[in-house]
């Protein structure tokens, strides 16, 4: 798997309770696994959210005006996106 970075955040007690209950019930191996799955779902939803005509036009125009993007960076981003989509479709053991 790729590089990992550690983050730390404060969560409300009810969220921590839900995370710990899911781990205790065997749905996840750890709270970290549960948070990673939640973030994966959020990223997938965000990436597939419909775009307004205005936003689409703005993005198309900025692409025409811009210098372009490095192909390796584009492929890295696509690979990560589809890896996350495939991982989100895997059932939990």
C-alpha cells in the first residue's frame, strides 16, 4: 500500500461511542479502520457528486486556459480513486 500519514482529531463522545461499538461488535478491526472506511465513502461520494452546468463550464474553461497536468500525476490520482472505489465495494469479514 502507499504512504500513510497519521492525523489526530477530537470527536464528540457520541461519535467515539459509535466507533467503539462497531469495533466491539466485530464490524471493524480498529477505530482507524472504521474512520478509513468512512473517509473512503465520503471521497467516493464527493468524486461522483453531480456538477452544475456553471461549475462544469468553469472547469472546462480553466482546463483550456491552464498549462495542463503531468500525466503521471493524473494516473496516480485515477489509480487512487479506483482503488478506493474497489475497496469500498469489498464486504467486511
